[in-house]
């Protein structure tokens, strides 16, 4: 995909033709695109460049959506719990929810599709004890128990698409409220395909159909005042319809209930350990969406156009790590990339498609307004992204939004010029060849495994951080994945099922289990299976490395909270072992890893983790709470870290922890940076060495080259420097 | 009990007669006692004073103990888990345990009384798969699964009493290692009664038999190097014998297993939610011990002597709050008192016995050695204790240990002289009459209730604090009970069973639930019963107050972690609700309680608790974590506090939180201190007002007197001042 012509997709805007022409050159563009809210001027539609045209089919035909409320996107919501004071109770299901966004789905019979629950007794209220009054839109319960809480799980129609709502409320977009239709219904699917066929005909200049994905939006629930009250960027909550549920039952042999979706109000957040029932539903949805998407791609291809998918909006069911993804026939996978993890989510997915990163910030008024500093926001992203680019190849970059807005910030224009120049050099110097990795594959073990690789592994600390812009997903707290995204290791994600069904790949030399207890990341009750524990003990016992961060293997059972506490040599105090006498922690300052625990290292809040082994080496502590420790188990090694929020220093520590776990610390590895702010990547096939400085200061870095010779280089602030080697 | 003659029990020491005579006067003593390690000189045994003589019958006759290893105290220990590498495995049960203290109890058939468990599979290993080899003292397992962990729960004989061991190791006592015998066995009981009858005859000068309690010691497990590895000052772990287990089965109709005692290595710590089986065992032990103790008391009474019980060593089964306690016939209950909670444990128990506080520090070399400051240690205790004395009457005080050691610290002698003077004034000014309380009873709800009132409610933070003397139980961290011990409220403890069986006493106007999740204090799975939740919602709904500290009502079920989260208006983030969108916390600085949150208030670590109600008033926060909040629920009020370690400022905050919960904040309550360092107590029956200054600075206090008149007083550092009123 390397082209001399350019490598960037530039958003266009009617009336800004000269700006576009200028930036097309300066930013080394080779493609133009429209955005939500902008359209392609005819004068730009032709030329020696690609023309991307946005296609979000489920919201493309508003006349159809308005004419067919029965096809609108639906979802299960749980009413907020209401406490009975008496033997009868009235619940208004939509109380607390946005009336602009939701309407009760009265088309589907409430007695069949809704569910009333006594949340105090933990049971379903029989349908004979409640009825829905369509006049008042209330649910009336009888024979309630005073001081019990009750909820109604109901189907809501979504009469305002979440993205349209966001743009109206945040970016002050005018225009009608957009509705989305559900392509599960064959009538909808037929109509949309027809619409698309016509669209293909009427867009001869379009060379790339840029699908704003395909069918179902990520989950955003909106409250009484239209504020976001729940978000799951990778959630399957908005995929439900009675028709699909009926078909599911036929295919899988059992029926899902409203509780499978509302999940006691937890809504199957991606961070939760998924139930098998919910995983079945995801499989069902994936099959539906992939089928629909591949039909659309075929149509585009037959019309002589390439296809792009925007990985981020309606991408539910078409996640690029799913095995079924490659059936769709996408030519260009466009990722919304704000950091290294998002980049790896784009670049690590299998298949032959082109990978294009859509950078933030979007040229929208929320950022591009007087007083804001879009360069600072972009630089923060860019330093993370280019670290990750060193590890896996990226093909293209791009932006979205109003060019006219960006053009009011000349320093931002210069900044993007520099980004694009650096990206061009990167393409030239690397030519899609791999950079050197530390020998030995690293596996990240969680409940999802590779199909949901490189998702942000939320931790609860993040909930207690209010970002400057609350609408932006800014992941602080424990984010070791971001540290890892830019490190020179071969990474794969594995699930507990993988381990049980296929064992551990012999190429894997170290396993990471991390995250809060009771999450899909740490594993929750996946640790209830003794076979999982045995496989990991065996792995480490035979020489493997194990890294735990946060609450690894946390599951209370038979005397242990950390099920692999024997390997780690420690235990977490969950108030069950308070009688165990604590000895003052002694740090082993002679340990290899001790040198990497500088004052810039941040290992989070007190861990409540204490030593429970004679052989444990405590390397860092927060008072008497273990913050970093290492242990030997059989022929293998383990390390525990209490928390590892992203920072360059923490990433550098993680690099050396993994090198130690891989038993490579005595090997004189080439191209290992001695400076936490500087990343190195060697491309032996092109004989180039990349060096990036992620700080705003001049940095010096020392390292060994491929011949074991000591080298030293200096880098200006934020510099990206290339050297010829070999 | 008030006597002009004196009010203190003085320890004696042979060869120190003149010191004794001097301090007898200066410290206003009226009784002499021997201590562990000292004996009563004949010259002091007679006179116008009581003579207390220590009697610890279970360790009194060492010849008998040595002759009868089959009667030694026994307990179940769990071997440390061992991982199988192969299909067979050898476990040495005592590995990791003190060989000086424990021997395997081979008298009881291992195949009958021991249990081998696969801790990875979570099951019992059938006896046919293991055998015990008495030659090697090893357990051999066959058909093991590689990488599973196995444990042996075995009966150990205790060949060295924990207290004797402590004194030998810490205080360098010489002399033989003391063994204790188990009075469960009728032969032992008969022998000890016989021994005691003889002792009574040979101790004509003794006026008070001071039982170092009766039968079973608190739990201390000792490790390989004789170090303490587990402690439970109120645990029932050392009460086991095959004979008792056999009788238990007859009485209760089912058999207990080793697992009921070793509890997966958690050993039924007092902080754990007790199982019904373990509660049955406690009842069984209580009946046994009370029966034995009352026989001994009868014998003492018949010999014309009074009886005292030391509440603290072998007090298992004779806890003074147990209903059966009053059957024993104790005349004087002596409490080991290091703080206000311990004092209330002594003074709040029902019955007509005399309450005597044995103060710390003991005159032992661990404290009374060059470079140490026993006055500082004592003053820290005394300021806490006298706050608590203001709320419930105490009758006597006393000390223990070597007078000769104390006498080497003249400032300590003066300090105790001052304590005893203050105590004498207290007796004179109060004459056992009650001080005024804020109207409305306060109930502390936990899994134990009143029978285990005023035990230290351990929290996990305490595990991570290493006290200056690790052998001393220094309870830091969240200890709101210590705050409460000195506040003017009527306190009772209630259990979940109380609520279920008898409802909530109408005199109770506020309920406190506090502690870590999964503990007896917070309640753990006691919250699984909807009836409990209903009772509390009803209580608050009808106007009651509810205070939660730490993790009140924590139990994950049906959408809530805090089961009373609706009353508190909040929820804890346990990584199940990370998708819920956080709004920045807004404090209500207008709230009544806001004035009490000064910079000296310490509300602990981040709570991970967030608002989940529109009506919630957040009053203090740790970043975005709620630290203190208030809510209205029906006609009642609730308050949540994240953590409340003891300090005078925190106690003062707690006082006003409770006043607010009792809806007394608009009433102009008399004798409420405006100064956190100063406590006030009014005795209307004697017309006296007590004022204590717990700080080392001069303090001024303002308050309303009984006529509503504003008063102001000044107190010197640590002063205790009395005023006449009325």
C-alpha cells in the first residue's frame, strides 16, 4: 500500500475548495472523504485521488424509518427499581430515561416480551400479577410485598439515534432527529439493499464506499435530561427484536429472557464475564451482521468500488478480530484511533485488508473552539500512537470533520503536516516489514480472548476520574495495555476456553492476567475451573512466565482469593485473613527489577496484597501493601504488579518485567532503550532503526546495536529519528 | 462498691515489700494480687485489704499434664497446601508449624479424625487414598492429580501453652514450658476440682480467687520459628477433642468435620460471618465451660472466698455478654483494658458483678526497659479509657506484673498516682449513677449481636499497619467503635437473627452497620435474606436513622452490592457498573454535617463509592470517591462514611452524625462539647459535670448547661475537671 502519491484521507467541505487543495498537498493526501455533516463538492469529486463516500445504511433513509416505527432499533431497558409501600405498585417504565430518545415498544406485546421482577426476593413476578396500561404507559402490579423493590424489563424503541443525538446536543447540529432501522427484518434488509443499489448507481465518482459500519450501534443509554447514563462502546445491547429472539430460539434450542439483556441493571458490560447465553446471542448477531455486510460489500464490488468499514460506530458483529470478519470482504478497515491500544486494535487484526487510522480530534466545535488547544490533544494521542506503530504496520491515516474549523488553528495545520511527514517517512523506512521483537510470545489471558483483542480493559479506578471532556473516553487508571501497545513483544490474546480446549501454544513464553476481580479481564468465575489452574501451574512450573496486574486470578474458593496465589507467592486481604499475623515487608533491593522502580513509577492505590511465601521478593510497596513483587515457581517466574496506569516510565518498567519473565535479562538484547521516554524499533529487512522521543525535552538514549556495540543518540523534543543500520 | 479505703488492685512481688507498702498508699490500693511470674509474700498476705490469688486451673498441675498427654489441649490445624507434581504426594502435616508447641495427636486415629482435601478440586480425598505413617509422621496420598493442591486437616496436641511461650520468648521467662489440660474430659475435671479443693484449703489468706478464666485459651497459631502466624483473641479454635466432638454429635444430631474448624485455612476468625454449625459448636462449648466454671465458683464461695474472672486469656465460653454467663457466679469481672472499647466490653455487660479494669502496660520487660516510655503508652490508653468511663460506671482498677520494674520509672509511678487519684474522684463524683445520654437508643447491627458486644471490629486496613510492638494488638484503621465508646449515647448490639425473630426494639432510633464486606461486622450473606432488608427499609422509612461505615450491607445480589444502597443513595463500584457514567461530585456545603468535616477529619482510603440517587447530599469526598454523605429515605435519614479510624476529631464528627440521624440537631442539647478534644458528661443524680481534655494542649470548651445557659470552661493538658451543677 506504500505510495509516493500520498497516504492520507482528507475530509472535505463545500465552500472550502481552496483549503482542501492546499491541505491535500501539505498533508500528503491521496483520498478525499465526506463526513457526517459535510458533503463532497462536485469540483473535488474527480481527480487523481480516491473518493470515500460515507454510507450508514441503517440511518440513510429517514422517510422509510419514519414510515416504519416497527423496524426501529430496539433494546431492553430495565426500569429504575421502585420500592413498594403497599400491596400494589405502579411503575412508569420510562421514568428516568430520555423521552426524546426512547418510546415504549408497544408493538411487541408486553405480557410476552417484558418481564417484571421482584429485585428484593430475586424472582420473576408472574404475568398474572401485573398488566400494562397503554393509556397511561404504566405497569400496575398487585400482590406486591411492602419494601420490596420491583423493576420492569421492557422493550424500548429508539426514536433518536445516539450519534445524531450527540451531535445535536454537543456540536449543536440542527436538522431532523435521525432514526435507525434494524436490518434484522427482511423487509428492512430488502429496502436497504435496494436503496444501496440505487445509491451505487448515483455515486459514480465514489471509489471507496466507507461504511459507517453496518447494523447496530454501540450502547449509549440516555437519562431523563438526555445525558449519557451508561456506555459500552463494544456492547451488544442494541441488537434486540422479538423477531430475532424468536429466530434465536429456533437456532439455539432455548429462549433468551429479558433478564439475559438487562442483567439486573448491569447490561452485560464488556468488562463483565460473559455468560454462555450471552455469548450465544453475540454469535447469533455476528452471523446476521456479517451476512448483511457481505451482501453490501458484494454489491459495492460489483459496482467497481472498494469498501471501507469504520470500526467504531455500528461495528457490533463485525469486529475485525472475529473469525467471521474476513467473510465480509472489506478492503479498508478504518479505525478510530486515539491511542496505542486503539491502533493495535486496528493493526493486529488478521487478514489482507488495508489499515487506516482515523485520528482524533475530529474537526468539530467541541474541540476546535476558541481557548482550546487541539495541538496538545493531538500530540498526546500521537506520541502514544506512533509507539504502537513501531510494533505493527499501519497503512494510511486520515481525519474527519470540518476543514474550515481546523483551518482556524494554523499551528494545528502545521502539526498535522508534521504528523503526515513523519508517517510518510515511516512508510518509506519500514515498507510494511516487521520490527524486531524480544524472543518469546506473550499471551494476555482473559474471558474474551483474541476475538475481542485490544479492547480497552476498563478498571474501576477509571470511574473515579472525570476527564476534562466528559464525553471523551479518556482511559486513565490501570491501563497496562497502553504500556504494552508500544513495547517490542509479540502479543496475542487467549481465553480460558482456549486454554481448556487447546492448551497453551508452545510459542507462548509468558502469560499476563490483569484487571479487577469479577471482570472479563481478570476472569471472575472462569477461575472456578480447576483445569484452568492446573494448566497455568503447569505452564509456569515448566518454565513459563506469569504476570499478574491488579487482581489476577481473583476468585474466592477453597482458601484462596488469588487462585494463582501460590505462583505469585501472595494473597489479597479480603477481610477473610485478618487474623494472619503480618510481618513488616522487607524489600529485596538486590533484585534485577529493583533498578527499574524509579520515583516516576506509579503503581496506584494500596493493593491490600500481602506476602504469602518464603521465596517472595518484594520489590516495591505502598506502605505494607505489595506494589511489585517477583517469585520463582518450579522452573518459571512470576511477577505481581498492583496497578500499572499508562506512563512512559511504567511502560519501561513493564518492558523489563517481561524481559525478566522471559528470562532474557542476562541476554544482551539489542535495541533496548535505557531511557523510559525513548522507544526504539529495528527493521532488519530495511536496515533502519526508529527512535521516538515521547517527551517535550531533549533526550539521550543508549543501547546496543545488532552487533552488540554500544550506541548513544540524542533526540529533540517529540522527535522521530531514523538511522541506517547493518 | 465505692470505698474510701481504696479502689485499686496492686500487684505484689517478693522482696519488694517496702515498694508495695509505699505504692499501696500512693495508688490508693485496697487489694493485693500475685501475677503470672510473681507470688504473694507472706508478710503481705494479711491485712486490711483483699488478697487476690491467681488460679489458672488448666495449667496449675504440670505433673498431671505431663503424665497425661491424652488430656492436653488439642486443636485442628490445616497443613499448608502442597502441590502434587505427580500421581502421589507426601505431606508432612506439621511443616511450617512450631515443633516446640505442637505435636501430632496420634492418640486419636488419623483415619477417623483427620481429613485430606484436594483444595484445587474442592473435595475431600477418600480415606482409602491416603494413610498416615506414624514412623515418619507423614501422610502419603495416592491417585493425586498433578498441579492440584492438597491439605491435611489434623489434630495437634499443644505441648506448650501460648501464654507460657509468649512470656518465655518475649519476656525471657525461664522455667519449664507450661502445658494446659482440657477440662472437657471428666477425669481432668475431677482431678482439677480435687486440686482446687486442696488449693482452697491451703490458701486461707486469699479473699478473692482470681481465675485466669477457666478452660480454653484464645487462639494463637505458631509458625516454624515459634512466631505468631495467626491470632484470634476471641476464637473458639482451641476447644476441640474427639470426646467433645462425639458428644456434640449426640446433642446436636449431626457431626462436625475437621473442615468446620480449619475452614479452608480461615479458622472461623471472629471477623468472619459464623456458620450455623460453628455457632452450634460455640453453644456446646459455652455450656461445657459455664458448667465447669460454676462448679469452681461454688467451691470458692463455699470456702468463704469471692471469685474474680480475668476476661481475656481463657475466657472462651465465659464471655460476660453471654446469657449463660450469669449462671457462673462471678463476683468480680476483671477486664484487660487498653482502650475505650475494652472498657465498654467490661462495663456494659449485664449482671451485678463488680467491674475491675486491669490496665496496660503490664509491668513486664517488653515495655519497662531502658529507652521505652511507659507513661506515653499509658497516657494514650488512659485518655481513651476515661472517655468511655464517662458513659458507663467502672468500679475498680488494677495493674499486673513486676512492681520492681515499674518502680524504676519514677515518672510512671507519679503518672499512676494521678490516674488513681482521678479514678477516686470519679467514684466520688458519680457514685455509679448514669450520665445523661442523647435521647434515642443506638443499635449496632452485625452477625454476632449482643452476646459478642464491644469486640474489636477488625478491618482489613489494620493488617497493613505494623504497630511499634508487633505483639501488641494495636487497632488502627477504621475503628468507629472506639469513637463511639466515649460518646453520650445508649448503645446496644443486635444481630440479624434478632431482627428476624424479634423485629427492631421500638426504643432503637438509629442503627449502625459497619465494617468490611464479607465480615461478621458488616454481615456478609446475612444480607441475602430479603426479610432483613425489608425490616431495615421499614425502620428508616418510618423515621429511623441508619449509619453505614465502610461496606455496610455489602452483598452482591440482584443488581446491588450495597443491599441498602437505596437508603444510602449510593453504590460501590465493584467493577460491575463501570459503564455507568460518572458525573463530577457536587458537595452540599449547606448541609448541617458539613461544619463538622474539618481538616483534622480522616475518612480513610478512597472508597470506590459513588452517588446513585438524586436526593443524595455528598458532604465529603476523596477525589470522586464519596467519603461522607447523607440521604433522606421516607421519614428517616441515612449517613454513609467511608472509614472512621479513631481520633478525637472523628469521634466528634460521629457524635454529630448520630445527633443528626436522631433528628436532634435542632434541639438545643445540653452538655454537647463544641471542642473535639473535650468530652463532657453530666451526672444529674449527683449534680456533677465531668470534663476531660484528651490533648496535650490547654483547651477551651463551650456548651449549654441544663438550663440552656451558655457556659465556657478551660482545661489544662490532659485535665479531668469536675463542676457542680444544678
